């Protein structure tokens, strides 16, 4: 029984030049990816794109010539092209070089676009945070200015409640300085802030119960952005007509997903802010950034009433 050797279709020279082409492919790939593409798109011009393609093609051709025609001949006594003609050699390499050029260019473009999108996302987020801080900075002086006016009136008329008012202002300032700088606070903290401001108003007008509360809050620990509810109260106290007999109505309720806050006040002879006023306009801008697509702000003027309401989707 004769046992022969298995048939082999391997051609040593062919295997060698597959490997050398792979080396040239990788070198050209990284040359185009690292050296050429960043320079083309740093200041894009069509002439730079054309020059980049030509330079990469020449790099491929020269590298392949050095490896396959010089080094392999010196080392192994083999060459890929036994009698290369310049024209056919350049044309042949044009086809072979297109693969690493195209692959590396597309990969660079894809990664570059992803990085640009991530960079733009970071820039937009920083811009958003800057705008929020700016709007918050507008709220603080506006709110505190009204409070100082209230205390000034009380001191001017030598009210015995002046010390109590200063204590409440201190509480407000503490909230403004520390808690309000956070991205989110507990709902209870915002409501405490509102109640302190209302109590200052009651002291200034020597009246009690100028606000009627109706609350149906499931969890006062729910997190909200600071200064989201208070502008509606400030607007009502600043522009509305109210008394113990005709109090401002505040309705607030929440569940696991939504928060509803409504303020109703009599108009009287005063003009109530619309969305163009600094308080409500500021609020709308902040809601757009903080709860975009997850809130509803409404202002409705009835016969002698003004209603402002916010609905926020918390989760």
C-alpha cells in the first residue's frame, strides 16, 4: 500500500507577498489615519484632500517597492515584480492602495464625527449650566429686593415684628446661599422657603392667613430644582390683591411621577405679570432647560382672578 504526501497548493512566493502586502496595508492605514487625515480636516480644502490622497498613494507605492523589490530581494532573493514597467506598476498600486486609504479615511471620519458630537454635547451642557446659573442669579436679587423692601417698611413704622422678619430673612438667605445652589432639593425645602416669604408679607401687612393652602403631597422628599415654584407666589404677592377675607389660593399635589402647583389670586386694580415679566419669563426659561418636554406652564386671566399653574413630570 502506497502512502503519498497530501497535495499542497501553497506557493511560497505568493504567501510571502501576501504577508508583505499586509505589512504595507497596515503601515499605509496608520500613515493616512494619523498623519494625513487630521491635517486635511484641520482646515479643509479640496486641494488639501487631493494632495493627501496623492501623498498616501505615494507612501503606499514607495513602501511596497522598498519591501517587495529591495528588502525581499536582498534577504530572500525574491521580488514581487520581475520586470516592472513604471506605468503598469503605478496603476497596479493605485488599485491596491485604495483599500487602506478608504478604510482608514472612513474610520477616521466616523470617530471624528463621534468625538465632535460628544464635544458639542459637553459644550451644550456647559452652556446650559451657565444659563441656569445666570437665571438663578437673576432670581435671587429680584426675590430678596422685595423682601428687603418689606422689612424696610416694618422698621420705618417701628413694627414690633421687625426682629421676627429679620430672622425669617436670615432663613431665606441661608436657603439662597446653600440649598439653592444645588441642582435639586427636597420639595419640602422649596415649600419652607415659600412659607417664609409669605410670613414676611403677612408681617408687613399686619394680616394673617393671606394664603389658603390645599395640599395633597404624597412625598415631600421628592426632588425638584430650586426656585421652580416660588416665582408663582412672588408674582401673586407682588401684583395680586389679597387679604384674610380674599386669600391667595395655593393648590399643590403630587404622586410618584407628577407635581401640580397652582396659584390663584384676585387681580383688583393691579396688573399681573404675563410671560414677559422678569419673574415668570425667567421661570419659563429655566423650565425649558431643566424639564424640557416634561412640564406645562399656564397663566389664565378670568374675570377678576389670575391663575398660574405648573405641571412637572418628575420621572
